[in-house]
């Protein structure tokens, strides 16, 4: 690797920037005034925002390969690693549940899914898979999973409709969530009648493959037979062909983050591999590290930063003063002064990311790294 500590600065920075981007798009100043590129696709299609979560899931897979390869090489028994993997999975999942319960702690309306829940599933499956298979088996398992999901979604008729459906509320994944997912589903303001969850049961299966593609990218980075320039080429070319294959698959199975279609996995993983390859080349090979420090700081306590975003949002979005929250005061004041609503909404989101950065920076300076 390129540093004395054998860490990839590019990977650390990319992890942190992906978390910062998650916080940015999750907390606009006004939900109704957001630039299109900072919104998730309502259904089929792809925006920049749709690439953020799969980038982080991809990085989870890369990190597993890098971390556990080193542990295996030092002779650490797998049994001990299994226990730590399970423990970490449970901690991530239950922290996600805690966030879903805040601020009212209404267990009757608890949402059992979410970003952290999906991360926990991707982590445990990818970690166990890595410890018990080589890269070829991982690639086969990932590919067959995507094909199986595609066939299930495009051949099995949605119960109650008598035909195959790929529409909101009327597809097989939505039917699974409606009948087997306990608790509440996430309902955005623009879709109050939603019966499916964006991190639902069936759609979590292909999201695991996003983590597997990260495992494969990690194998490239850990391959001692390849030079650093060759590793960059493998990541860039492999990512390009993955995105192209996903695009053409999307002609029959649309690129859709909402149900995490197989085509979406290939497209998003392809972009993630190219992002990693480009940043790896610039930062770890050419040494252009200027501007990476904020990402490294966010990445050092990535899950903690994500949790802090939700916790601080209780103040910056939920705390009412005179019947209005802080974001409402900010938004109304600046839009009344003539600034564009979408620009003001983005400004507030950027300020909020900077506010979350403060406690994360303090943790980093004090060398406190909270490993969930």
C-alpha cells in the first residue's frame, strides 16, 4: 500500500465522503425544494443520489477483503473472527432500530428496516462468504443471485394481480414487504400510500451482491502480482464493463434503486469501481492527497457520523421555536430575501453536514474511533 500504516488513503477518504454525501441528501433544508440530482429516483432511472448508498455498500465489501486478508495472513483463527462479525452485525442493526425509534420510542410503529439494517446484512453475509470461498466462487454466487432475482421479479406473477408487475406497490418485492415485513415501512411525503420499503426483504438480497462486488474489487487491490497501475486499470475497465452490462440489462429489467434491480447492482457497482479506481490512482499512486482529509476524518468514524446526523437532526429539524423548526426559519428567511428555494435548501444541508463534522473531528483529534 502507499502509506506507512498500510492503509489506502483513497479508500478511507471515499468511505468518509460517501457518508457525508448520505447526510447531505438525507437532510435538505426543505423536502419540497431539492435539486433533481440530490433526490432519489421516484422509480426507474438513476440520479447521483442513487449511487451514494451502493458506493458505501461496495466499500464495505472492499474493506472486508482488505481487513480479513491481513488477519488470515497473521494466523488469526476464523472462529474468533466469526464471533466478532456476528457481534458487530448485531450492534449495527440495533443502533439502526434505536434511530428508528427516536424521538417518540413508539414500538407500535417501529420500522425494522433501514440503511443500517441493510449494512448489517451486507456485512455479515459478505464477511462469512469471504472467509469461506475464493474470489471465483464469490463472483459466481453474486452473478447467480442477480440472475435468480431477475427471474423471480420478471417471471413470477404478483399475487393478487395474476401477472408480472414491476410498478410501485404492485411488484413481487412490494408484495413480500406487505405480507412478511413486520412493523412500519418508510413513507416519504410524496408517497403516503406506499406499502413497500426501500430497504425491504426481497430487495435486500441483490443489495448483498453490491457488497460482493466490493469483495472482488478488494481482491484486485490485494493481488500482489499486479502493479498499482494495473490495479487501477482492472478497477476502471471492470467498472466500465459492469456499468455497460447493467445498462443493457436495464432495457428489460429497469435500473431501479427502489427495488435494487440486478441491472442497478451492475450499474452502481460499475460506477463505484470506477470511482475507487480514479481516486486510488490520484491519491495513492500520484500522491494528490490535498482535500482528502475531511473524507478521512468522516471515514474514521463513518457509522458514528451517520448516527450523529440522525441524532442532531432532532435539534436542527425537530426542535420547534415559536412553532417553527430551525430549518424552516432558515429556509423562509433566505427565500423571502430572494434566494432560490432549491439553493437555500442545499445550503442548509451543507451547513448541517459541517455541523455533524464538528463532533466527528473532535473524535478524530482525540484518536477515538468507535467501531460498531
